[in-house]
C-alpha cells in the first residue's frame, strides 16, 4: 500500500493552532513520519530531471527571481508554524507547451512555460497554484515509490513520482485555503484554478494521469467551502496583478519562443 509522508505528529498538532477550531481539523491518520534518506533522494531528482535530454530550463532574470523568492517567503513566513522554516527556494521554469506544475523537497519548484503563458491569467490564480506546491514541499508530502537512480528522468515519470491521490490533494487544498488567507491572498482563487483545469482536462492529462481526478478534486473543494461556517469575501482582494507579476510572465513569454 502506498505510504504517504509528512512531518512528525507533534509538529502537525502544533500547526493546528494556526486555525480556529471551528474552521478545520487535520486528518492526521493518513500521514507517517518521512524518511530523510528518501526525501533527500527525491530532492536529488532536480538535477536528474534538468539534465535529461529534451528538458530545457529557462534562465530567469534577477527581477523575476526576486519576485518568486519574495512570494515564497511571504507565504511561508505568514504560516511559519504550519510550513516550518523557509529554505532557499529554487525555481525551475521548463520550456514546454504542456501545462504542468510540481514540487520536490527542499523548496524545489517547477513550472512549465505553457502553464504560465496559457493558464495563469492573473496573479491570484498563480499564487493559489503555487501555494499548494509550497505546502507539498515544506511538509514533505510525497508518496513512497521505489527510486532507481539513473541520472535522468523525463517529465512524465517525474510527474508520476510527485502525483498524490485525490484524498491527499483534497487535504492540501483545504490547507491552501487557510495558507492563502493568512498570506493576504484570495483563497477562492484556488477554486478558479481547479475549475480552469477541469475545463481543460485534455491539456492536463500529463499532470494528473487520470483526468477524472480533476473533477473529483474540484467537487471536494467546493464541498469544503460550502461547509465553512463563516465565509469572508476575498473576491477582489489584490484582483489587479502587480507589475512584477506582469514582468514575470513577459520574461517567460520572451524566452519560451
């Protein structure tokens, strides 16, 4: 049976204090303590992936790097008890028309140029999608699968290694709601992101493997939102994307040609 990893239970219990008791309680039964050797090995796939034939990394300019780093530190520092201490993040934009996004341990983040150019229509949607990956990486939420070091790994295989079952995705989405809220961003942008993928399931086949999972994930998040006792209106908060975000997208468009 596939095992799923996260931090020790004591940290998990501590992180619950981030939220009000009437908001959301963690489902702690589905998690186990991570093995450091495994997460180190998984993190090492960063270099293996980027060294694989056909995988081209886009070099980011200084302003774009700073924008992404500032966003990462903002999310983590506003949720430090839950997301633990920030690391030195690495952002890898891969030149590909196929949309995908994933994370590896130790704050290694990956986005395809096609995802940024074609699907991140505004900054809040991008931040919502990114926040999920921050949670996955910071909490070492990865499935235990046999890793055979080969020195290379393709996009299809690395997405399979980092793919989580829908019940875990549902938990991550719930956490992302509060992480976004505490960071001053629109938590309902996550629903828009899920709906966007659900409307373009064929494009996200590589990301999800089974596209029926997208519909299930959206349904579960809608159910979670509908069960919240207190709904605050976040629509319109930071609705206008920042100049740095537009610069980031232009930087990718220019270099993805």
